[in-house]
C-alpha cells in the first residue's frame, strides 16, 4: 500500500497504535501524542480494526509480510498454511510475536 505524501501513519504504526490502546491500556490521547497524530486518528484506526469484513489486501497493510517468518510467508504463498490460518485470524492477532519461532507456534505451524 502506498501512503500519500502527507500520511502521518504507516501500516506498522497503526498496529502499534491499536496494540497500545487495546492491549496495553493506553488512552487514545496518550497513543495519539506518542505517535504525533490526533485522537481522532487513533479512534478512526480503532474503529477500522474493530470493523467486520477483513480481506487479504487489508492484512497486508496491517501486518507487513516482512514481519512474518520467511517460511510462513512461503507456505502462505504456496497455499500450504494451516487450514484455519485466514486473513481474519492474522489481522486479529495483535499479540503476534516478532520472534519467528513463536510466530510458528502461534499460527499453527508447529
């Protein structure tokens, strides 16, 4: 996804924003301040996260493949991922570890 030149957030910063508010208990005001965006922006992305109907294109904007273990990406591209690993499951996994071994366990590869 290409952000416009004035975009204040990136796909990764949006994940950080949502995690801080929903998992770590930050207020929208504090999350906004830390990321140099408005509270309205925080509420907008929280609403988008909570919205139903997530597709594969949206997953790539929220969880960049660069953060997934290479073998997980390869398995998904080849269609060899666990049957229950869908776009909706990936986007709802705010606790997805950055450690690749932990990712494999979390997503059902081991």
